[in-house]
C-alpha cells in the first residue's frame, strides 16, 4: 500500500476495544501498588504509562511533586514506588494537610497562582518528576507547565494527566500547545550539514533554552509525558553502546 502525505497508516484497521495489550506488561509492580492504594489514576488506566516511563528510574528519583492530592492515595503509592524520594503533594484544599507523614510533604496552594508555584519550586525544587493532576483546566495545565517545567532536574519528567475531551477541551488546546515542542526537540542549527552530525556536540550561543533542554515528548490518550535532557549533548548518535567505543567530535 502506498501512502500519500497525511494519510494515516492504520486508518483501515479495526480499533481495539481497549489500549491493551501495550508495549509494557500490564502485570507489573506499579499496577500492584495501584491495587493496594487505589488512586484515581488507576481507574483511568494511566499506571501502565507510568510504569513504562518510571520503571527504570525508580531508585534514582529523590524528589517528586504531584499537584492534586485529593485523598492522598496517589502520593502514598509514589512513596512506596520511589523508596529514595521525598514526595511533595500540592493541593488547593487545606484539608489535604492531613496526608503529610513519612516521606510525604504537603504544600497548600493554587496551581493558578504562578508566584506561589515559582516560590515553592525555588524553596523545595528542583524535582525529578512533576505530575499535574489537579484542576484539569487548560489555563492551569499550560501556566503550571510554563512555570514549573524549568524547575525539573536535568533529566526530569513532566506529566499532565487528563487532557482533551475527558475534561471538556474538545479543541485539544493543551495538546496543540505542546505539539510544537516536537520542533524544538528536532532543532538543527542553520549552516550545519547533516554529515556533520558527529561534530554537533554543542549548539551555537543564543540557541533558545527550550531547544537545548527537551529531549522527548510522549502523547497518549489523555496523558502527556515531557522529558527534559540536554540537546545536542544527549542525542543518540553521540551515545553508542560501550562495546562500540565512545564517539568523539572530529
Ligand atoms: C483528581 S484529584 C487528584 C487525584 C490524585 N492525584 C490521585 O491520583 O488520586 C484533583 C485534586 O486537585 C485539587 N485542585 C483542584 N483545583 C486546584 C488548584 N487550582 N490548585 C491546586 N489543587 C487543585 C482538588 O482539591 C483535588 O484534590
């Protein structure tokens, strides 16, 4: 079958009744913790995506922030899943203060208050992981992302739960605002030839921060993961497996 530009490869295939089977095994330790603590994200089938993205960094994460505490089940689950991390839970509802304990810290405030977010991040950040599961309003999702994404650690991960139709954002404003990040991930400086990729160990002075500091973005149905990292230093061509030796710029 030949594809014309813009044609979807899978358009004629019947759709599956559910997102599973998926590239990660549904029978995993995080799903088991989900059954133990029962956070609302379990009922939205998000744990499989979290497992995919977090399984290999479980022991390395030292500081995470979840915005939206509700009944505290989610931050309890993360506390057990990340044994070396302090788990910050932020919520507008002062009653959530009662969920502080162990390695869980509660921050009371409004995610729509940018100065509160920035002050908090300066005081207790940076974070290896930030999850936005709070008001689910588009304005909040976007302003919170703008305020806090720079407060991730160098290889941190930012997650926005509940985007699109499930929260009434039928025109996909959050998703469409995030899509251009793909262009930044692909940034290629003017006047550098493709054959010079091995020499591309740094970008020219003045290259915008976003071109230098985002290495990936994953869109799933209603949940998005944005990965910080170093461009171009972290690009795959410069990271051959050890058996291949280390590539150096020529
Ligand atoms: C969906 S619940 C969080 C569920 C929890 N993360 C879980 O997985 O079980 C949303 C929470 O966000 C809080 N919230 C709503 N608007 C907020 C805002 N503007 N700033 C901070 N928290 C907010 C609510 O009080 C509520 O506790």
